[in-house]
C-alpha cells in the first residue's frame, strides 16, 4: 500500500502542470511565514527549479517512481525505504515548508504536520524484520511496541494541538480551509466541500474542540487493551477519511496536486497499528500446542 501511494505520487508529478514555472512558484510559496533559516533555502530551491523546471521535475517524478517500485519489489525494499526517508525529509522542508508547523497556520484539516513527513514515519515503522518477531501490531515489529506507541502518540497528539491553535479555532477557520480546497475540483467534490464549509461556518471553536478531543482519544488509544484499541483505530480511520474529504482528496483531481495529502497516510498508519496475534499466540493455537496443553 505504501509503494502504491508512492507510485500515485509519481503519476501526479508527471502532470503537465508540474513542468511549468507555476510548480516552482507553488513550492516557493511555502517559505512564507517561516523563519529565515527555513525560508531562504526554500526560496533558493524554488528559484533553481523554476530555471530548469522540465529537467528537474522529470527527475523528481522518476525518483518517486523508483521509490514506489523499489518498495513493491522485496529485494530492494530496504534501499527504497531508506531513500524514501531521505527524500521525504528534503521535500518536507523544501516542498512543504515543514508543513507550516512554524508559521502558525498548521491544522489537521490542511494536512499538518505535512503529509510527506508521514511517509518517512511509515518507512521507519514498516522497516522489514523477521516475520515471526513478536509484536502486538505490525508497526511495532521494527522499533518495538513501546517506541511505536510513542511515535503514534506524538503524531496524533500534535494533530490535536494543531486543532487548538488560534488559526484553527477562529470562527471561520475550518470553514475557510475546506472551502479553499474546493477550487478547481470536479463539481461533485466541490459541492461536498462547499456544503461542509457552509455547515461549519462560524463554528470554528466548537469544531476545533470536538476534533481535538477525538484526536486525543485516538492518540492514547494504542495504550488501551486490544478491544478498546480497535475502537479508537476505527475512529482514526473515520477521522482520516473526513480529513481527506476536507483536503479535497489532496487536490489530485485539480491537475496541480502533487500527492493525496495526509488522509490516506493516516489511514494506512492506523492499519499498521491494528492489533494482531503475536507469534506466541499463533503458536499456542496450533494443534500440537493444543494437544500439549490438554495433556
């Protein structure tokens, strides 16, 4: 699934819009509001891309294509995952302006803390290890369940924090973000976003509080017993779907979207934390183990 999302990114990067100076201008716009130490390299990078946009964008798209194919092909999966971490960190800075986390404009509704950093997180959590390595969920195999739970808590806890910032709780904040995503979308999707924006108009504080509470429940859910954890992961999937709709499906249908944004990545992350049977549990369920237990 992660490899498939990278392949989708590559397809989007090959769109005609990305081979124009407008793409470089879009990247340069992420410098606004950031400290100079963050903004200056973004501006320099955008200027360089704008001067050689056809060649550089072709390289960008091909890199993402190779990452996707590399993740999908088991002999190269570790190389591809390592490359995806480096690429994600570079794009998070130079392409997303660190997801606007330093500008005060970050919100779960607009993709905070930046979709691309979640690619790097997934690469770390899904790093291949021995299949029989005991862990209560797939994401806990590489780093161990304690570290994996801590990373989950940090990510979803940060989303709850961003939901409560002044930029998110202003009366028209959430409504404005959603309606802004409707521009350029197909009619059916624009109608969904516009209706949602209209329904939430002037209720920014209430929406912010409800969203923050739901995100906090999800953040602590992985520390609960399996049955309760599953319920909070279902809530995470619902939130991911709602966020993705609010994001206008990442602008993929506008011709200028570079990725599907954070919604699908949050959903994939939730799936990776779904409680599974450990190696010990599976062993106990075998006929031989059952027979031994009866004796």
